[in-house]
C-alpha cells in the first residue's frame, strides 16, 4: 500500500541488538485514505491586500482542517523574506506571490527567492495580463501564473499535481 502512494518502507536490523523501520511517505498533502494518514505542507501566500488572507483561509478551509495545507501569510515582499529566514513548519512547499505590491514587488521577491532557494516553487498571482511582467517572471524562475480572481479549484489541482520533491 505504501508503494502505491509513492512511499517506501525500509528495515535495518541487527539480530539481538535492534530493529529499525523507516517509513517514507510522499509529500505534497496527498492523503493516504486507506491508512488514515495525510501529510501537511506549508504554503506561503504573499499579498498586500488584507482580504486575500481571509479569502485563502475560506477557500482552503477543508484542506487546512484536514491538515493538508498549513497556510502562512506575508503582506509584503520583505515580510515574506523574513518568513524564509525563519523556520516554517511543516516544510515550505510553494510560495504564491502577488506581482503588484508596494515596496518590494513580486518580481523582485521572486528574483531574491530564486537566488536563495532556487528549488522552491513560486507561483505568481496577478490581476493584470501584462506580457512583459510575465516574461520577466518566467526569466526569474516562476513556476506558474495564477490569474485574479483566483479559480481555487484549479489552483488546488495545480498544487496537488506539483512534484513532491520540490520545496
């Protein structure tokens, strides 16, 4: 069953001394319903609009209650970088960042994140269809784009399809 869900079980033993079992389960909030387990991952949402926090909490309430996602919020690029220097638990899986913010905008934040943690996926969220900003975001390493108003069903599907080894 563990292998069906992308995991593995390893056993190390020395007769009469010890037996150690290691169970590795997939990341990414994929539930293992047959075993009654679910793995949590952190998502950092960066947006200067206070309503966005409430909206994400409301739209991902089932996933947060189930322990699939642990949501963290930052109201600015600078605050997001502070989160990255601290320890986010469980492990940070993805960052969703608005592009247009006062101070450090989302593109500058993306550039700095990719310098510090190139493996960390960053999805850019924007209400604008600006091709130049999209081009720069791709150049800086954006994983994907999410258009406002956010289609949360589509976003949840994208999050579940992300490779578990990222983040």
